[in-house]
C-alpha cells in the first residue's frame, strides 16, 4: 500500500515562488549553551529569537555568508574549518520560501557582542523551546537538543 503525505495547510503555492537562502549558525560555548539573538524592532518577525546568520549575497557560498554575517552581527572571526554542516531548514512563509543551511560552531576568535542593536542570550539547550522563534527555526530545537 502506498501512503501519501497530505497537502500542507493552505495548499501548495501557485506559480513561481521566491526562494531566499539564509545561512545560520548554532554557536555552542564551552558550557554547552547556545547563542540566540532577538530580532530588533523594524525587521520582519521582530521580537522573535533566532540563531545568528543572514542572507547570502550574490555569488556567495553559505559558508562565506555565515562567516561574513557573524563578523557583522557579532564582531567575531570564524574560520571555515570551524563550521560543521549540521542540517537545513526549508519553510514556506506567506510571500517567500526560506532555505537555510545550518552550521555548528564551537570555536571563534573575539568576544561575542551585539553589533546591530540586537539582544543576545546564551541559553541552555533544554531552555530553547521557551523562547518564541520564527517557524523555520522551531524544528531545529529538537535536533540541537538530540545532538548536544
């Protein structure tokens, strides 16, 4: 017997879908805590907590994008060798589809600080679910918990 997955709520998108690729990092400190950042006012999904990262620029690889974004957002330097491909998120929002490669990072140079007005918090893995996150980030919590 063949089983089929049901259509997603609201059905499948019609016509071309705008795909946005964003890289994200699950940064883990020496105590096993994970860094999350609160989206500032004025941005979409303001007030939600997310894993640091950002959009790829044209011609940029996901690894180069996360290295650039973490320098801009957190003031730290990361070597590509310190990024471990972890998983990815794929989520359809109302007006675009998000594809997000996610990397684990346990080593960086410099001190993590908020460089773009965002709030930062180091959180124990079992506490991540208590922070409201964008829908694309929520499924990552169980994976992080199981891995760490």
